[in-house]
C-alpha cells in the first residue's frame, strides 16, 4: 500500500518512516530487500489468522473469495493460498538474479502454481499502486487485481464484478491511510455482507470504519489480550515519535512498542448472529 497520509491518520502515522518508493517498482525485490532488515512480519501473523478465519467464514457453493485491501505485491494472498511462509519469500527475492521484472514474473508464476494449496480461495487485490498490483497478478499471487484508489473514486465496473462474491475482506497495513470511504465503496459492491478482518496499528482509530461496517449489518470485535508485531522501528526518531504519540493518548507501551516494534490490534467484523455464536477469541483459540 502506498503510504500517503489522510487527515485521520493522526500523529502516529505522521511520525512513521516513508517507504513509498518500494511500492512503485516493477517487481517486489526492493520491497522485500527493504523490509527484511526491519523484521517486517505482519503477513506471517495474518497468514495464520486468515486461514483460521476462513475455516469458519460462510462460503458460497462456488468457494471462498478473499479481497485484500492495500495488497501491494500480493504478499498476504500469496501466503494465504500457497504452501509457503513469509521467510520463503524473503529468501526467494534475496536470491533472484538481475533479470527483468517480466522474466521474474514468469518464473514466479511457475513457482506459485507449483505450491498452490488444495481448495485455495480465489483472491482479489486492490491498491493505489497499479504497478505493484499488476506484478502480483502476472506472478499468480492474485486472480484479479485493481490499481484503484477507493478513497477518492468510485470503483470501476471491472472491480465491482470481481469482488461481488467476496466472503472475506482483509487488510494488514492500510487502516489510517485508507478510511471508512474505501470500506463503504467496497462493501457497496458485495452481494452478501462479508467478514472483514483488519490488523490496525495501535493508536490508529478504527471507529469510523466500524461504524461504516455497521451500516452493512456487521458487528466489530477487537481481539482482547493479544497484539501482533508489525516491524521494527526504522530509526530512533520513529521510535520516539511513536511512543510519544501512544503515551500521549493514554495507551501503555510497556512490553509492546517499548521493545522496539510497532504493534497491531486485530479487528473482526461479522453479522451479529455469528458474533454471538462464536466470539473472536473462541474462533482463534488453539
């Protein structure tokens, strides 16, 4: 996802390091090369959570469709539907030679196809970076991809058709850069209310999004008692401004951001009856 701030991002996102350039490349080598030293790990945590949620999420007879917001190069969907872990991707893109992005995409297509999981969900990706989305689609990390900005424009006809049967919406790094506007425009395209699973940086408000989802009949829960590391702070200044923003908001940082990492909360939105039947803590219990 291209990290451009919105007015609702607040001081926490305003103090974050910018990695805009890694989302505008022709392939993901710079993305993985830049984020690996920072121990970027949220896709690893999301892989486990999203697979678990898909076990319980109602699916149409045609099978599951997952729409990933702020998908960039399709990392979340690559991990969701292939027999891979995040470190496999870090190793892969550190070892590839200086071949063109076109050649790399062709090799990636073979690589991912050979590791496809049985009954893997159909995947759709949406991101402002059309270049990143196009690579993810060519490489086979996405079945369909759209370089569209739903914050500022209505979805295209092609996007509307592609996401119509979505039964789960996912996002791991976009909330705060995208707002309720993106979620509203997306859910207006979906035939039946989907589950929405979002990892959100602590200190970034999810209230307006939860309210927008509520208008589509979804109740939002926040997983209690657990947070998930996103990545290491990129600098002492980023750590200082983040800790200051959180403590100023009354959010304790001990054993979380104080250890040198951004942490995220997990929010899950579902129809009310499904929430009552099995709260999110039970869904994710070992």
